[in-house]
């Protein structure tokens, strides 16, 4: 059986080659303090950790999703690539990515998101602010370190996949191919699911 994560990467490359804009992103779903589901789009990054390719997310520790991930054992990551008609759904756990790698990668961000990462210290991400004018004013008046470096709250999270489901919509007979891979004591087990 092919490693489902290797298959994920191969499928993602097909989507990238097809110019699929969705190939760069995912939806991360968590549960908030009220028990309500929360989902948001994030860039899904490929990083190398201990010489192995891994999936990762880059987020700010002042954001609601950070606390939601910290308060739960599990989250869900989903992607759909229309160009190749493939859908993946994963149960994941997260662990901290080496801060050095985060700091290096952060330098490649455009200036505005870099400054936003510092602004979140005053106004946490996703909190309300008077209006956009006020936001731009505060951003303009923001004192940032020179040279501009990543704040400690700029975090990277490695994704550890515990379950991964591949749904292939390309079958000529119209019956989708749906396979669930579950990690059991370090080994992937495979089940076919009714699509
Ligand atoms: C295409 C796209 C990519 C995004 N990538 C990221 C990302 O990599 N990291 C991030 O924190 N937010 C990213 N966002 C913003 C998030 O969707 C979200 O609005 C923000 O992180 C606040 O989420 P929260 O309130 O659930 O914490 C992206 C949004 C879009 C539309």
C-alpha cells in the first residue's frame, strides 16, 4: 500500500501542475470555547523537519485558532482541488515547528503581514477594532524592531496526520472512490468507505 501522505503530496503536485489555486491552501477546522465549530482558510506549507517532508501551518499565537488548537487533542484539515477532482480530509495533531525555521521563513512575508504580526500584540487577531481607518492609523504608528524580525508569537505548527481520507471524484462510472487511512501503532490501515 502506498503511504497515504506520499500519495497526498503526489496528488497535490498534480493540482499544482494544473495551476490549481487551491493547491496552496487548506481549511483548518477547530472547536471554540463555546463548543462551536470554527473553520478558516490557511496556507498549507511544506517544510523539511528532521530530513523528512512535513505539512505545516504558520499562524499567530494571539489568534483564536491558536488557543483552540492548544485546548484540543485534534483538529481537522481539509483540501479540495477542483483541477484534479480530489478531496482530502484529515484528523490532525499539531506540534511546534522549530522557531529558527519560522523566523527564517517569516522574512519572506510581504511587509504588511509582517507588521500585522506585531500589531497583534496590541490588538489580537480577530478582535474588533473601531473601523478600518483606525486599523490603518495604528499600523502606521506601530513601532517595530529594526531590522524587522518575527515576534515570538509568529508560530509554525507541524501537522501530524492521524487519519487521512481520500475522495476521488474522477471515476468514469460516477461512483466516487473513497478510502480512509488510519494510523495504528505507526502503521497505516486502510478501509474503503461508502462515498
Ligand atoms: C487564501 C487565504 C490564505 C490564508 N492563509 C493564512 C495563513 O497561512 N495563516 C493565518 O493565520 N491566516 C491565514 N488566512 C486568514 C485566515 O483565514 C483567518 O481569517 C485568520 O487567520 C483568523 O482566523 P481565526 O480567527 O480563526 O484565528 C488566510 C486566508 C485566506 C483567504
